[in-house]
């Protein structure tokens, strides 16, 4: 019997029970990411089953194989109809290309809109300027609602959403300039709220990232003002970013995201990245710290903190299956380690010896990580 391609739906009529099971399966899935994960599971099942049959380890009876195939066929059809999931590797590649094109198109359209109004702005009266500033983001949101009902994958909705966010940011900035309003970090709150509302309403990751960056700006600037700084100077002290990053990292654990399973990853990765970058800067630039200590002591303190936070991120990512957190923690642990090697040895050690030592250390780390990986596999088994 020739095995059927797991990526191709099985033809023929399906029994009412099978069709009903497929419909129930699709109803239990709430987002496109969950639907795509389900399709990938089905394809992985058939790939492994075909391999087992070729090795004569497990061969399903023809009738049972057809029932399973029919059920999976119905499930994939329902998910493709409802969520427009990618069934083949070529479709996945095209989807990534469309996401990139959508993002670049949104940036180009935002730039085009900005330069157009910049060219004619002085010719408009103040009431017309205010009307344009208020109406542009509202019109873009109406366009998002119109497009969402006509596309299952929100490429154009995401494009218009970025335009709406750009218009809203420009709205507050220009209105503040027109009416001579004193700028403050509170503008980040309004921008973050607008971006997050659109992100959660239309399930858009790009707007979620924009909202996360605005939240980071607000939290860091607010901490800077609490420490006596002018809010626009919050970037001078990298420590302002550490509490903000850690707070965003912990946010998904405090607020459930059952309907948005992909969103917690963005909070964790961008929050952890912000905190680790700030620690890395302070471990090499102690003068930027609030601590009333000599710069050398501050750098040593943050170097130890960097190794500790990176190690905890690796352990937490392994234990909780947060692969992005594990990768990010490992990368920063290696960066901290090689930075210290450069400080210790580069000035007096011959260059060929320095790089040879780095190679030996890399081999040692690979051996340690391999043994750790083996132990993790034994525990999970």
C-alpha cells in the first residue's frame, strides 16, 4: 500500500461523525497560531507514521488508517477555511514574505503621509490642522475594522494599524506644539494604550511591540523623574530600564493571555532584553550608575549581576519551556563571559594565543552544555 502524502488532504466523502469531530476541533481553537500549531502536529504525526510503516514497526489497518486520515483531512479543511493556515512549507515561506512586505509597506506609507503633510502643513489653517490630526487616526481605525471583516490573515489590517499608530503619535506631538502644551513622559502612556488596544482588538503583534516600547519608555522615564532627572534625560542612566524590563518580563505571569498565546513571548523577550542590555552597559560603564561607588566597583557588581540574571534566565527558560528566554539568556551569558576575557587578557596576551584560548573555552562550554542537556533529558524521561 502506498502511503499518502501527509500534507495533502484525503479526498472523498466524510462520515457525519467525522465532519462533526472536525468542526468541534476547530471551535476549540481560538487563534490562528493555535490553528497553525494543530496543523503542524497533524503533519508531524503523518510523517512519523509513514516512517514507522517503512521500518515495519507500526502498520495501521487500512480501515483505521483511512478513518484517522479522514478526521485529519476534515480538521485541516476546517482550520484552513476559518484561519487560512499554512499547510505546506512553501505557504509558510510566502506568509513570512507577506509579513515583511506588509511591515515595509506600512513604514513607507507612514513616511509618505508625513512628508506630504509636512510639505503643505504651513498652508493650512489651525482648525484644519486640528481636524486632520484628530481625524487621521480615527479614519485609519475605521479602515482596520473594514478590512478585518474581509481578510482572515490581517496583512492589510496590520498595515493600516501601523498607520493609525503613527498618526496618533504625530497627533499628540503636533497638537502639543500647536497649543504649547508642556511635554512629559505621560505621552508614552497614551501611545502605549492606543497601540495595545489595537493589538488586543485585532490580534496584531507589530502593534503589541510598539505598545511594549512605549511602556518601556514611560516606566523608565518615570523612574528617572523619581530620581530627580528631567524626563527626557532618562536614557543617561541605564538603571532606569532594569525595573521596567523586569516588570514587563513578569507581566504575562500576572495577567493571563489565553486568547493571545503568542503575546506573552513578546513581553518576556523584550523585557528581558531591555534589562540585560542595561546590565551589560553598566558592567562596562560604571559611571552611568546611580550607585555612589567607584566606577570599577560598580562594573564588577553589574558583571556579577549579569552572570546571575543570565543564568537564571537559562534555568527558567529550560524549566518552563520558554525557548526564546533560554536562547537570550545563553547569548548574554556568553557576551558577558567574552567581554571579561577581553578585559583580562587582550592587553598583554599575544593575539593568536588569545583566540586559541577562546576556542578552548568554547569547547569546554560545549562539553558542559552537552552534559547538562543529557541530564535534562534523563529527568524528563
